[in-house]
């Protein structure tokens, strides 16, 4: 299941790890590749059109943890609780990922996301998906 991460080039991973903050465009590009979502054109445009990003997000805006949580929930097809299912909001996506242990509970949902943090969360999501596919969850 972790193979999408390995499809990234070494240069892309180094750039991601070195980034103290990411734009929504960078986050969308990396997350959609990791989720193995095939996109022709801009990853940001695709994610925005699918309502996988906050409604007011722009490509160059700093990616916030709650916005990235929504992107992860939607692109990986993660199920959520009743409030997330009803609203599909960044706030409830963030709460779901905290509840599932994929994001540390001591973080501010409006905090900018670093490349290292995004990579860590994606690896946790991939691990969860693998456990779900094996019937362990």
C-alpha cells in the first residue's frame, strides 16, 4: 500500500521534507500522488473542483492542518463519524483524523503544515488503509 510514496522522486521528497510550510498547491500535488489519484492538469484545480479543499483556498495559500485533513479524508476515501459525514468540513475532517490517531491531538487545526508533518500523516493514513484492507480494523 505504501508504494505511491515510493513513486515520488528523491528530489520531490527532499523538497517536501525541507519545506517548513506548504502551499495548498504543493499539498494537493503530493497527497493526490500518494493516494494514487490520477490527475491530468493541476492537482490543486482537481482537488478544489472535487470539494476536497476548503472553499476559500487558493493555490498559493499556506496549507492549514484542517484543510489538509479534508484533502486527506476525501482523496483517500476515509470514512468519518456523523458530523463529518453530514458536513464534509475541514473542521470535522481534522477532528476525525485526531480521533483516528493520524494527527496528534495537541495541534492547532489552523496551524500551517510542514512537509515533514504531511509526510508523517500520509504514512499513518497509508498504514490505516492497509490495516483496513487486511481486515484488521
